[in-house]
């Protein structure tokens, strides 16, 4: 259909999808950089144990990993952005090409500790969205029967932050039974699903990291100047 039949479209900003831009001319050769977040500060935190097991698996798959310790992270808006833990989290978020979020389920939802970490990751720095186009895998641990409330909530947040949230996910029921005396995840169908999720995360990260800016490029934002975009995404009164 010619653009003459679409008068509401700004022709100078309208673009046909270009398959050539979905293939990097010079693919990155460094190890995929994956940041892992967990949502409990208990001495024996099963979300932390699952994240540590995930980091080992990711390293075996060729990734470089970082695990953020949320202890000492202030509540959102209760400290300046220069707070050391906030700065650490934001630096790691900028460093990462993909993330793993793992939360316990508390009162049918992700924990406040998990949400605080996500809330401290900015939606925008100037006219740049630090999380857009990065891959995301979701996991949760349950004290009782298997549930998907936390991963479903985090999936909504990942979409809101314009992350490429992979289809697979993991939920471990009765997590206290699934780790051995050395705090390692026991062989089980749950363990196999964790491997599945991380393998999928690695594949999606390798597939998209070189072209993620193009994947999330938007017609509506091409119509805006960088200054207009910065004013809109950083507005205080929403």
C-alpha cells in the first residue's frame, strides 16, 4: 500500500523492516554479560541459592556473570541516586546484556526486596532506556505448592522496561526440599527446567545483543527529537 493512502503517517520517519539490519556486520566476540538479581535477605535464601546455581550454569555455557547483593539497598526514593548500593546496581545494569530475576513468592507476589531492585533501575537516563533490548529470564521459588504469581508479575515489569523476556521460565515448589546440605540444587525436573531457561536465555542473548537497538527502534520515537523524548520519559508528574 503506498503511503499516499496513509496521510496520518509521517513519511520521513516511516521505515520498512530491513532484514540486513538483523545481522550484525561484526558480531561481538566477548562472553555474554548476565546480571542476576535475587529477592530475599534470609541467611539461607533459596532465591539466592538458585541464582548462584544459575550463575554456575551460565558460566559453563560461556557467560560472564555478576550477582547483585541487595543487602543495604535503600527503599526507592528514600536515598539519593549516588547511594553506593544504588550506583552499584545501576552500573551493573548498564554493564549487562541480559538479566536473570529470581524472587520468592510472598503474599502471592514478588518480594519488596525484588521490587525495590527493579524500581532502582531507571527507565531512562537522558533519552536512553538502560534496559531496553536486553534479554531477561524469570524464576521464582515457592515455600509450598508451585505458583507462577511472581514470575507473571516480573514478566509484566520486563515488558514495561522494554526487555526481551524469554518465553521459558522456572518455578520451584517446596524449594526447601530441592537444595542439598551443600546448598546445591538437587537433580530433578526442576533442575532440568532451570537449565532449559538459562540455555534459552543464552541463545536469545547471542541472537539479539548485536542488533537490540534496531529491534526496539520505534516509529513514534523517531518522530520525536532526543530532547522531546528525554522530557517525556523523565517527566515527574505521571
